[in-house]
């Protein structure tokens, strides 16, 4: 498969007001192929959104700083682009949808006017043609009364409808990559399922790839081809979705999977992982998960684990594995 996006050894630091430095992303490597859906999963504060903002070149710099690495789209390093060149890529080759559409929709313009502006920024079409395109897109995202909605203001729509509109806007210039940052988190469960289904349909129809950012493993199961698990600024495990669910290797991944609702239980409140993600200005010396890890060994607290390959497409950052990807300690395979 053809490589679309390549993030190579990306490190991002923030200068805090108190003079401290926060390593919010460290040595992050991943590839997204054309048409692929890749999930970036982890608790809040793990660096997922910062990574996506860096791809869009929307990081506030300063206080943010990309201290190392490159981000290449179709082989071209986005970090070398001027902001003006980037504005031709944003909303066009890469577009993004967020958890709360109200933050990216302009309250004073109608849906139609916002869509037309977005289309005409990247395509040489008349207002009338752009209007027609906008109407078709609204129909495509399942809005039945598109003629009415196109003339409405964002506050007149429900949360689910607003997210449909956002998807229509995001897809309006046929992006090669759609970055979706917790797009369904604010919606109720039924609407959530509809929006996920819609995103996958739009991705297929427009032949886009998706980088899906979420903290929710059930969303991952329903959407992703491949999964990257992020913890405290690092990717700690990566595998094809089936492999990750059937054969999770990192203790953090196992813990995340336990937070998923199971079909046969009627437990409403799910167990969360004890403890919290360490703040990026006070990271542990060794493995960043060590303070919460039930399998932590003495050297986990002093030495950072390197990435080991379990299989060609399955890698894990943990001391339980040797360089060859074999278990370093007998009897530790079953983490459950
Ligand atoms: Fe746990 Fe050690 Fe692996 Fe970190 S390196 S996840 S502390 S076993
Ligand atoms: Mg986030």
C-alpha cells in the first residue's frame, strides 16, 4: 500500500510559564497508508491531540516547539512549509473534525455560507456551483432536509446534525487525510454510532484515510484498521486492530481494554485505570507507565524501554520483551 503520511521521530516540547519544559510528545513514529483508518488511542493528556495539531501545523509556537522529527505528506515535509503554503493544504489535502463542532463553526454565518467559503477557498467554482456542491454534500451526510439546513445557523441544529455538517465541510474538498479528534465523544450513544458509520462511508466514497483520535476502545474496534496506543507522549503499542484486541502485549493496552463495556455485563460504570497519566513536565525516569503498571520490575523505574517487534506489524515499548520481540521473562505473557 502507498504511504500517505509519515511521522518520523517527532518530538514536541512546551515551555511552561513557570519555566519548566514539558515533553508532550517524544520520538513518535508512524505511517498512514492511502485509504487506511488508523486509531490513535489513549487517555486525555497522552499527547494525541498535540500530535494531530502538529500535523495540521496548528500548534501554538511558542510556547510549543517541535524539537525533532519530520511529518511528510506524500513524501513532502509539512514542517518545511510556510504557513501560507500550509493554508492550501489545510481543509483541502488534510482536514480535521473536532469533538465540539460549535468551536469550528462560525455562529454568525449560515451553514451554506460557511460551506461555500470552504469550497471556494480550494476549488475554482462559482458561488452557484459551490452552493450546489454544498447541498449535495449535506444530502450525502444524511441530512434529509438539506435545503432548509443550508440556510440555518449552527445554533439551530442539534449536536448530531452539527457533527454531520462538520463532516460535510471536512469532506468538501476530498481530503486525502481526515483527522477526527474525538468526533463522537460529546454525542449520545445512538447518534455516536450513526456518526461513526457515516464517517466510514464518507471515507470510502471520497477515498480518504482517517486518523481517528479517541480514548474509547469500543470506537477503535468499530472503526480502525490499525491501532496505535499512546501513553504520556509516546506510542507504547501498535498493531492491526484484530491483533491488538486478541493479543494485546503492553500492560497499558491491557488496562485500556478492561475499560471497555462487555456485552454480557450490565455494569454501567466501567473501571478506569488506577492512577493518572504523569504530567509532561514531571515524567518518570524509566518507563512512563511504571507508576501504574502491575508488572513493573525494578529496572522499569530507571530505564526507558525501547520499541520491540513482536511481529512485523506489531510493536511494543516495554521491558517485558527482549530485542527479538520475545518475552524477557517467562510466565508474564498473560497479563489479564
Ligand atoms: Fe510495565 Fe515495565 Fe513494561 Fe513499563 S516497561 S509497561 S513498567 S512492565
Ligand atoms: Mg484531546
